[in-house]
C-alpha cells in the first residue's frame, strides 16, 4: 500500500499495468470508496429486503410516496443536450474491451460503442486492467494490436469512430484484486463498480473533453431509484474532485430488473442532471423476473425461446420505457437480439438477418431512438430499420406515446405464454450454461454458441430456468417431472457430446452450474460465486509458474 493510497493491490503486476494503476489513480478510487462504500452496503442490504418482501407476496408496484415526481409534467432530464456524440444513437454495437474487439467496434459504422466491462467481459485481473488500458489508448487514437497467431495488425482507421460509452460492473460485484482499507484499518474487496468507473474516468475525462466528447457510461443492474441516486452522487463527487464541470458525465441506465421497471421515472429524476437515456436490457430483465419471483409458481416460464418481446409482460415494459423516456426528454434505446450471422453459413446468416430485422423494425416502430447489435454485420440491418422511421432526424423524442397505459399488473402479466418446458429446452439451457461458463472461466465474456451470442445474462436465464423448473416440479411436454436427477442425467449426456480440449474448464463449469441451478437456495448471481471461487487469471497463473 502506497502512502498516497488506501488501496492494496493483491493481483500480480506486469508490464503496462503501472500506467493504469498509478498512485494518483488509486488515490482517486480510494476516495470514491471512502465516500460511498457505506451507502453501497446499504443498497445491497435493501435488495435482500426487497426480495424477501416479494417472497412473502408483497409484489412491486408504483410507489405512492413518489407520485408527485411522476405527475409533475414540467421537469426534463439533461438528455443529449451538451453531450456531443450522443445526439444520434440509432445503432450501438456492444462488446468486450479486448484490443481486437475494441478496434473492430471503433472501425464499424455504429454511432455508439458500448465498451463492456460487465456482462461481455470475464473479469480476470488482466482483462480489467488491460481493458481499461485499451480504452485509454482508444480515447487518444493510439490503440493498435498484432495477433500473436497470425501476425495480423489491427488499428483504428475509421475517421469518425463511434462514441465510446463504458459499462462498469454492477454494484453487487467485488474486485478481488484490489482491497480498500477503511478508517478502522479493516480491509475488504473493492467495489468493482467504483474501480471500473474510477480508473476509466481518472485517466480519460480531461482527454475526452479536449477531443470534443465526454465521459459517458452505461449503468447496469440497478434495482431501485435509490441506487440511481447513489450513482448520481458518485458523478457529482468525481467531477468536483477532478475539476470538471458538473453535468459533463452522462449515463444511460439499463432497465434490466423487474423492480426498476416500476421506478423508471424516479430513476430519471434522481439522475436528471446526468442521464441521457434508458435502455431495455431484455435478457437480464427476464432473469430478474425469474430471480425475484422464484418462489411463486405462477411465474414459472416456458422455454426461453417462447419468452419473446411480444409477450404481455415484456411488451408492457418496453412500451412504458419509451413513453417514460420521451416524456422527460431522454433517449429510449432498445435491446440486443441474440441472433448473430455466420460468414461460413449463408443460411444461418440469412436467418439472423431476418430475425434481427424484425426485432429492430418493431423497436423503431414502437418509438425507440436506437438499438443494440452484437456483430458488425448486423449494423446495416439495424440502421435500415431505424433509417426508415427516423430519416434524417437524430431521434424521435417528439413521439410521446400518449396511447400507452401500463398498470402495475401489466408489468407482471404472465399470460400469453401457454407453452410448457420441453426436454429440448432443458438441454438447451444446460448447453448454454456449460458452454458459457467454460468460455468465461477461460477469460472470454461473450461467446457465440449455436449461432446465438450468449453473455452472462443469458447464462443466468439458463441456470435460473433450470432451478425454477426443478423447485416447482414443472412438467415437460411428455409428462415427466423436471427433477434434479433428470437434470443430472441430461447434464451428463450433454457433457459427453462436447469435444474436449486440455485448456477447457468444463469440470469447474459443471460444478458451478450444479451449485447455482440445482441447490435448494438460489444464488442471486451466477458470476459472484464463480468469480470468487473459480476464476483464476491466466496471466497470474503464468507469472506464478515463472516465479
């Protein structure tokens, strides 16, 4: 621990890390922890209380005590005003922050790159530190990469690269390679949120402003307006400490939890000086419904493929999001279809284009101002859908969707999904869970599996559905009951079909999947125990071997 900082580095240091983990940067991250770590603990405790209330039948609803905020027609958020590069967001590309993926994203025709330190990044120590280093070089136009296997060189050649919007990890996640020492001399794992946000902001805020952009963030996994207030206070504190104008930071909040859907207007209110928009994070939203209503049989879902964006509870959520955003001058950004093209399989690519085109046409028609894609080849498909509605306009904030009327009951309306779980659905969830965990444990946070882009959110759905079906004794289409023994048999059978390689992590993947899908207790997140117990940084292992 340096005299300047109350952060202890417990991860290995290797060449280049010292440029990111400077004493000054760690001092800034320590200041964020000193100011906000107590409130972080409070909101995490409040989450447990909220879930216990739902367990006991006290379902979420629109809060009576904040009715005045919702009914006051006069207030507006900062939105895109004074946030250069966020005016037109019709197509955003998402992806991890590895050098090659970053360069591909920055060379694309997307308007925004969601640089993802969260669900699309496996949080190895090397991925986080080098990822922030890659972002720092990208901001300065200095990012280059040479592939070790082919010698191919990658560099950014796009004269108008997408605006960078960084997604830090959620409030619930620790960063086990950095520890904070509090006033009492006690030390504990740092907040991953404050580490990601603090390091990126410290190194890049001034440079972004000088280059005519700003420090922009996607905020993930919020469950209530109180959590948005905490982020807003972090922004105010950070801007003051770094000496940059208040309101320079802009955030887009993902509405990806069922409880946050009941507080969208309050979230906008709490972050009104810093918020640019809301995003419909569909996959985490489905998982959030499973997690929060896990003990209620009426909320047992059919196969994931049957839970489409047109079923009543998903339709209500997205329409309310658009209406809420446009009422307050915020962008409404659509979610990501999981279908991806395969350049070696024309039929697969044609199917992906068809599915994504329909998805983006629906979003543009509903009033969204933009949407996500996960592959550069999908950008023209999404842009065509939004161009057809927007034309030369940068957004459609003037479309207020006054025709929308969504009740609390609508947001948890489970009708329209008459299908029962199938053996194919159980096996598909097992394959996704094992395949994703194997990739994640190997340092890859977004994996193409069976022509779908899977990340932590879809893996959460996979294990969440298995747990839900077992706990409630769901009946398959052939009458069999989903039991632990049946899932274990399917698990062994599916594992036997997977080609194995020496570098695989399937043994750990099976153990994590069984811990999070087949035990009586339901862990809130798949990645938390996987990170703390199983994720071993490959670079750390190599350095340890050399030593």
